[in-house]
C-alpha cells in the first residue's frame, strides 16, 4: 500500500470536511483488503477508504439503506469473531 495514504489522516480529512463516521464495511470489493468506512453528511452517504490497488483514496456514493445494511452485517461479523475468540 502506498505509504502516502494513511487511514487515520484520511479519517481526519473526512471529518474536517464535515463528514461523520457512522460505521465499518468489512466486505467492499473496491477497497483495499475489502475494508472501508461509511460517512454521512447532510443526508448523503459515502464509502471512504483506500481503493483496492492501495494507491488512491476511495470515495463512492452509497444509499442510506445500503449503508445501514452493510454496517449491520459488518457489526454482526465483528461480534461473531469477538464471541468466538472468548471461547
């Protein structure tokens, strides 16, 4: 991955532009390692992160419904992994 694209700096940049982080997406084909984040601003939603090549920033529009569905699925998977690790 290109060292110039730092996910923490990307998040800071998004927040400075008024976007609010609302959740993760664990399976997004266009993102590096299939992981991205969903942000909301003024009723608009985007998927943000690093693109699948690891070279550029990713910024794809997404509907509110799809964002909510993908975040819910991601949290279910995170919870499953956490609970499996506790056994």
